[in-house]
C-alpha cells in the first residue's frame, strides 16, 4: 500500500460519509503526533510544528499552503513566532475524511525539509 504522503486527495462531496472512529484510529497510526480533536462538534486533526523563528514558520506555512492548493484541500493555519498550528478537516462533511490524513502526512513531509 502506498504511504499516505504519496497519495492524492479525491474530490469529496457533501454526501460522503465521515470516517468512523475505528477508521480514524487506523489512519492515525500512520501519522505522528497528530491529535484528533473535537471543535464545534466536528472531529479535526491538529498538530503544532515548532521552528527556530518566525521566518521559518512562515516559509513552512507557505509550503503547506502551496501543497493544499495543488490538492484542492485547505487547512486552517495559525502562524506564530516559532510555531505553526495546522488543522485539517473536511468542511463538506463536517468531519474527517481520508484526505485529511493524506494532507497531514504531506504536512509532516514538508516539515522534515525544515529540519
């Protein structure tokens, strides 16, 4: 099976079903240090990345944004001095989809290039 960071997002419609808790746990095992959190009654994936300064955090934000645009799936990004909080969820289904885990894995791959 292909690793999540090499997969591509599939178009998701409002009639798609959010992942079950078992599916979330299974996919969560493939990504490191991501939390499944509930916000506004929806399940989201969230991770905080740490950087040595604002310039590096901003560069990471830009790269994640570029990848999101390529895939047509966009996160919430909070860029601060020395850290970026990335939150993925699928707006169309108000919950988590496989696409969110794909993009979490892609975010991790991007972060590795800043180490």
